[in-house]
């Protein structure tokens, strides 16, 4: 199964100055449009020009090498269904994580994250961490 990389993994890779961990090198990977936005937001919030340049270079390498999946009507339909289910169960997750989960479900992808607690609340979602 192909993978949708959560922002938490990419932030960790940026801090380690690596594009991808060995565990992901042989996998087919994708990025959600909301994760692209979160990464770009991190560039905009950089505390210094040096940090911004380094972060921007990393983000652009990611965006050049990992296909970004849009939040389109089909993802929106899944998003609405999952949102309603989580609300009914009193198990809401963060709004961005909900979009990432819906994107993964729509495209039949597993989510790779450091934030397993949120994503495991979504029924039917394959959630993985890195070893």
C-alpha cells in the first residue's frame, strides 16, 4: 500500500536534514495539499533569514519530489462522512488531520505519522509510524 506522509514526519526529516528516512525510500509516497500548506507556513514563520532559506530549500525539495494530492470534491465527500462519524462518537481530531485522513481514505493510502493518537480514531484508516 502506498503512503501519505503526515507533516509530523516531514518536520522531523527537516530537522534531521534528510529528505526521506530509509524506511520510506522504497515506498510510493504522496503528500496532502494541507500538509504542503503546513510546510509552507513553517517557511513563512521562520525566525531568521538563515532558517527560512534552509527550511524553504527543504520544503521545495519535498514539493518537487513528492506528488501532492488535492482536496477535491471526492476528498470532501469522504471528509464530511468521517467528520460526522467522529463528531457522533465524540472523538474529533484536528481539522488538518481530518483532511489528511480523508485524503488517505479517498486514495487508499496508509498515513505515516508521529501523531498516531489522532489518526487511529478514524475508522478504516491504516495508520503507521516509523520504526
